[in-house]
C-alpha cells in the first residue's frame, strides 16, 4: 500500500529547500521571459503606430518560437528535478543527467502527446480516452529519470498503471488538487492588482495608461505567481516521483 502521507511529507521537505526552489524558479523565470518577450514587439509597434498585417505575422511567429523555447527549458527543469528527487544528489549531477537524456525525454513527450491527441479525436469518448491516456503515461517522466530505454519507458508506465490503477488515479487527483490550491493562493496578488488596474481603466477610460501606472505592482505580483507555479511543479512532481518509487519497490 502506498504511504501517501509519507510521500507528501518527503516531497514537502524536498521542495521547500531554498536552493532547489530558487533553482527551479530561476529556470522557470528564464522560460517565461523567453516565451513572452516577443510581446514587447507588439507594444513597440503599437506605440509607434506601425502595427500592420506583416507586423502581426512576425509577432505571432516570434511568440510561437518563444513559447516553444520556453517550454523546452521548462521540460528540462522537470527532468532535472525528477532525477534529483530520486537520488538526492547534487543538482549539478542531475543537470548533467537531464542534458544527456533530454533527446529521449523529448521523444517520449512527443510520442505520448501524439497518441493522446489522436485518442482525443474519437467521437463522444475522446475526453475519456484522453484521461485514460494521461493515466497510462502518468509515470513516463519518472521512467526516463530511472534510465529506462525509450520502449521500456512507455511499456513500464503502462504496466504500472495496469497493476496499480487506484494508486495512479489517487496520485493524479492528489497532485492536481495540491497544484490547484498552491496556484490559486499565489495568484491572489496578481488578481488583486488586475482588478485595481481594470477599475482604474474603467474610471479614466485609458486602459494602457492604467496598465503602465500599475506595471511595477503587476510585475511583482507576476513574480509571486511564478514562484507559486515553480513550487507547485516541484512539490507535485516530487509527490508523483515518491509514489512511483514506492510502486516500483512493491513490484520487486
């Protein structure tokens, strides 16, 4: 039987470590900056009054590139900390492992993503099949972190789900609930500043001016939310990895 309280406790202790939390926060900050930096082009072109179709297309392309690069950084961080939780060694060693196994990790993500997408297209039951696929591949990241080959990653993740359906579903729900609660709490400052900005814009009729006047508060609140996202990712992924380790130990 899985010790969920133990998993949560160990994951909390791991995730509240200042060095680990600061590291994933910085990596997610870099990913976020890369992803949203093309939006500065929108502001620049609008302010100069030269916004046209070509500028729109260029902005969209760069925004797409930024999002893809930012996502790649985020996925690297996920593999790094999954491996680090499993062996509790230095972040530098886990970074080296993540770098060398990153191509396999991306291949797993792409293949599972394609399978999930195809299943989602099924009429009437696409949503249900998407959830089932998510549960089948739920521990795929952990399999990569434990040095499984590409084929074994998919097969082992499927077998874990097949032999531990209830534990997989419980872990899925627990991590989802924790992630939701953490993100909502850390989103409160941004929500409050956003309401103030909208209220000011509605009063003055100048949305951009109201936005710029609250820019500092919006940035600070955005960083608070990003910290919450970083903690949510680190904490829930650690719970997931801890449960995975227990299930693999039970199988032996």
